[in-house]
């Protein structure tokens, strides 16, 4: 029997800073052999990964997933002979290559003929129906035409063995190690019990970067003063063609599959059955595919997506109408390289030209200056665009973008529109070349470009724009989470001089807030109540809220867990910091530097005075002090060394609570010999299960 060891393997192992094996060995239960355990873990991890990356419906928390993953990693480190190429731990296992090998595709990757109007679609249908009358009764499948990068994935006996890019359509480049890093690509086709995957299985799909992942990645890069990416498609393309798979792994590439090229022995008679089988075998498939008996309904469906294309999380350039019966489609043959059995209904490109009236500059939280285009308003795909990103100052220089230029503008997916470049033919000679500002456009202080970075920074910590961004970050969702404190309020309180640093939000009063526009009635009272609630946020959130370069939510949680207090963090040396998992020498130096700055010292003093100074990870409302503060335990079975009363005292002395029955609110079930129904219930609820030894470790105050 397998007992979930969840967080015991994850966070808490890091928290207590040693790599001891916490496997739960329950007296009376046999431990599975390593090979058996590894196989079991691999299967579980694969299922959870599929639920997370393909179905977007996880059933366990990220921490629990990490715990399983780490257990497998540890097991494989201990027994290297257990490592299999389809283990999820091997996603980034490949070595960098010198160059890509060429692979001949089992079937050439063809193009599709395009239709730019509904009449062209009807004309296509009449042409093929005249060739073969059966088409009239065959039905259609309509799918988005995904604007990504075609990839061909080969499986043998259910395992992913080879993957290639499109290349010239006949021969592609083998990028197997890179494709392995794509989280939604199944490394092994799961055996669901329904149908066995065939021995040979070749699938085609598009590699894409989802809009939300693209925007998040760019926001992170911009904040760190690094080069941002221009668009999702080129980013995915560049990432897949990296010689070092670690570089591919660093980009959030996803996959959407739509064709099976080889399914040895498995009959796939229709496109609809193909999509269903792909889903069954764990491949990500668009949710926007539909089947129609009638061409007019198929056309109407295509048209409906023209308006809603931004609601998809990936860029599409049209819809594809396919004859559902694949044999019939194949019988129809080709016109040149285009199969007759399908047609692409293309949407209008969302590129337009407009005048670049000026270039503005945004000041970010870290002082990064980001240029943006101020445009003559123009409509692109139903949206009026007034501004567009220019990425960074190098981009403006490389593209020779000048104020007064006519520029080509693109809106792709739902990402921020961007300027592709100037229309050189439209130059009159009156355009003005642009130089990066020497002074911060907000505060007028000097601007600096650190060596090795593309970004320019305003280095004035008191810069109002920086302060506004800082306050937004401090009160934001992932940090101090002050409800109702949005960007507008951040701007108001800074501009009115009420807030000069983040600590000042805790000295806001009714009287002060009522001087601001729009603060009549209960608004001030509500905001003050939210601020009050935020005072007791756990240490990890406060650490993240400080906005130290490179310290995001995950690292903040590690720092909080390992150092335990703001005082400890503030006085941690470079060596102390480097000893923490996830902290390299650069991050350690950045953190130490942040705490050494006089302005930040002042901020911390003010926070301390305001009582915003959590010492240990405390849940809101829980009693402070002790490693078990705010946590609820249930004990079941006979423990080896503790009596029930001793165990209870051990937990309570450390701030924890002991209750009699397991519920969703239980944090840990401590199990001993002859554990009964409480164990089953805890497993069902996903409660963390530990034995006496693990309890002692967790509660060790040293
Ligand atoms: S089916 C015989 N379905 O578009 C070709 N292709 O212009 C059948 N593409 O090379 C292709 N989304 O790379 C098909 N849902 C989709 C697609 C799709 C994007 C790409 C594919 C193909 C190109 C044709």
C-alpha cells in the first residue's frame, strides 16, 4: 500500500535544511521495492502532469506534485539503473548538441489551400463534390488554424522516441531533447485501459506559447532588465531550435495536436475519431474543434471565431474545414501540395500601418525604463489601438524606428500590440531619430544602463512612478493582498504625498484618505480595514512584497521558511543566503545589497514600528510562536515512543492543536501501528501523513 507523504518530502524537507529521507515507514506495512515504487511514482506523476498541463484540471496541489516529483528524483539518484527515458524527471536530461540531425518525415507536411471569403469556401466544396459525390454526405470537422510551429512526434511502444520540426516539409530537424521539455507533450502514452497505444504512433501538432505564459514571461524579463520577446510564435520557434535543451525548458512552450500520421493497426477513419483518440492517449487537443453535417453551419462556425479569436489562449490565423471521412479525403488527392480534402478559411491579418506620433517611457517598479509607441489611433481587428510596445531601446535602434514614421503594427492573439518596424517607403525626411532618455521622464534624475543589461534604469529610489509601481506590488494579490487597493489608489496616495514608502500605508487614516477624490462614504473605512487585515500576513508574503530583484513568491517562501524571521533575513550574510536552496551567489548579493541600502533600512524600521514584522510562518489568526503555530494534528494508532499524551504535549508546546477527527482542516495525521479509518479518510482528503519520527523532525526547535 502506498501512503502519500506529500509535504514531508517537499517544502518541509527544505525548511529544515537537511536531506534526510523522510519516507514514512509505518509499522506493519511493507515498503515497496524501489523499482516498484519508481514505476508507481512515474505513473502517478504522469497522470497529475497530464491533468495539470493538458486538461488544466489538477486534483492535487503544486506542493504535493513537487513532493512526488522530488521523491522520484531522489529514488532515481539513489538507483540510477531505475531511470527510464520516459520518466518525467528526464524532461531536461538531454545534453546540448552540436547540430541537429535531419529526419525524413513519414509523410510530407503539406500546406492548405486558403479561402479568404465564405464564397471561396463554397466554391472549394462544389469543386470537390463534383469530383466525388460522396463528399456531399461526409460531414466536416472545423478546427482553429493554429499559428505555431509544426512538430512531428514519434512514439514506439507508447514511449516518445523522436521529434522533429517541419523543415522543408519533407525533411525536418530532429529536436527530441528540446521537445521532451514541453510539459504538455506525453513522454509515454498512458494506458487507460480502453485501448492500447499502437506500436508505432506518429502525431503532428503545433508548438505554441500560450498568451498568458508569454505575457508573464515578458513581464518577468522586463522587470529583471532583460530583453523581452517580440511575439509568441518566434519565441517558440527560437526556443525549439536551441542546441541546449535547458534553454528550451526555460520557455513556456505548449503543444496542440491535430493529426495522426501513422497509427499502425489502429483504425482512424475520421478526423473526429482522430481528435478523440489523441485526447484519449493524453495529447493536448484544441477544445474549439466541432463536427458539422452541413457546410453552411461549418462556415458560420468559422466566422464566429473571427470575432472571438482573442478568447483563445493562442494565436490563430483562421479556421480549417476538413472532410471528416479521412479515406474519402485522401481519395480526393491534391492540387499541387494542397490536399483537396481540407481548406483554410483565413482571417484578415491583424497588421496595419499608422503614424508613430511619439515615443513614451514607462518607469517600472525596479526603475526599468520601457519605451512605448504613442500612435495615431487605428483599428486592428475590432480594437482601437493607441499605444504599442517597443520592447526596449535597442529594439528602436535596431529597427531604426523614428518619431513621425509610418509604422507597421501587429496585434497577435491577445498579447499587447507591437511595432514591427517602420515603413521605409513612406519616409519624407521629416522623421526624427530617437535617443534613449538621459534623465528619468518622471523624476528627472539620472538614468543608468548596468553592464550586460539591455535596460536603462532610473536609480532614484524616491522616483514617484517607481514608488507607485512599488506600492502596487506591495499591496498586490501574491504579496500583502490588500483588498480594494488598486493602481488608482496607489497613484492617488503617492501623488498626494500621503505615502512615501510602502510602510506608510499602515499609517493611513480616515482623515488622510478623505482628502482624496472619490473617498466619500465607506470607501476609506473599508480600505483601512483591508490594510489592517494585511498587517498579519505571513513572513513569506512580506518578503515577496519588498520587491527585491529576483525574489519572487517561491524564493520568498523558501527564505521565510529557512530563516524564520525578518530579523534573520535582514542580517543574513552572503554565505547564509547561498546555503539556501534556490539562492545563487548573484541573488545572494542582490538580497544583501538590498538590505544594506539606507532607504530600505528606513523602510524596514518603519514596518517594524508599525508591527508588520512576522517572525515565523503564521497563518492569519493563529497564535504566534512555535513551528506548529496555526496547524492542526490528529493522532491515530500506537506511536513507537510517544504515548498519546506525550505526543499531544509535544505538538501543543510547539503551538499546534490536536483534534480527534480528520477533516479538510487537518494539517497532519500522525500515524502509528494499527492505524484505522482515520488513515483512509486522511488519504482521501489529501491530508499530509507523517509518522512519529517525522513529527519529531518537524517540531525540532533547534
Ligand atoms: S491539418 C494536409 N490542422 O497549417 C495538411 N493544419 O497551412 C493538413 N496548421 O502545415 C494540415 N493548425 O502546420 C491542420 N488544425 C490544423 C492546423 C494546421 C495549423 C498548420 C499545419 C499545416 C499548415 C497548413
